[in-house]
């Protein structure tokens, strides 16, 4: 039982009682405090009343499905990390989950050890910025206070716009960030020429990836971008 887990509360939203009991027992044995909801409506009510460190959310739920639960959560500005569970293994289902704000995706059947590892990683990341205020992905470090970017101890010089893009990608890492989300955060409703973001992404990749063996910036064709270590990607 880890001290880290003893300080974290998870809500599990799963309508299959046996699976919910199995997951709940396992995570409680790891030290997590658990709360349970058997449908999306109950989950939304609990989320109005209680803070959680993580939501483990089944996609197929009675009354209100997992997609809608996640969507409502994000619409009201709740950034609690969401690990989505589903029996589906279709790309479009994963894309839809990420589109409405899920942070990670696990396809049934899965090993409980993997669930624990993903849950722990999401909670650690959501507790955010490290104790010194810096954002880190692998050996890439960005200090928002000084606007300094380093990788593997080497200073990386980026333009102000590239730094803004990097901050968004690091904040969301390893979650996918769509092109539309990036454009909205950078320019709002006044969008530049269609090639402007592409140019900034090229310069960002040149600064943080090109001199190094391991690539952190990944383009997901037709979907967007993510900043992640090879293990996370």
C-alpha cells in the first residue's frame, strides 16, 4: 500500500456489479479511497458534491453514457482526470472519448496492474506542476515563471508562440490536443492563415526534438498533436 494512494480518492462509474467489485477491491487494497456509481446520472450527482483525484468511467452506461458524463464534466470546467473503460476497440470510439475530454483509454478485458499504473500516472500528472512549479515530460522541462525551456539539461530557444503551444501540450500531456483546441487557445476566434499553426509546430519540433534521439512531439494524423514519452505515446 503506497502513501501516495492513501491520499487519493477515485470514483468508479461502472454498471457491471462484479467488475465494479473486482476493480474497487483491488484499488482499495492499493490504498485508494473509492466511491461508486452504477450509472451516469448518479455519477453526475456525486461529481456535483464531491472532489475526486480520478474518475474511472465506463463508456456504456445506463441513463447517461460515459461520453456525455465526460462532456458535461468538461463543460463546467472540471479538470478531474478521466480514465475511460470500454469493451469497444474501434478508433472512432477512442477519438470521441478524447474529443470530449478523456485523458486515457483502457479496453476491456484489461489487467488490474495496468489499470493501477494508468490511474497512478494520471493522478500524479493532474497534481500537476511539480513542486518547483515546472512542467515536465520526460527530460523536457518548462518553467512558466522564467519561460525557460530545457531538454536533457540543454537550453532550448523558442519563439513566444512556440512556448505557448508547448505549455498547452505539456499541460495536457500525454492527452491528445486537437488542432482546433490549439488554434482556439492561441488565437481565439480570429484564426490566421491555415499554414500558420503548421509553421509553428515545425519550429517547435525543430527546437525540442530534432537535436535529440528520442522524439516527444507526435502528430496524430487527422486528429491533432500530443507531447509524450515513447512509453506514453
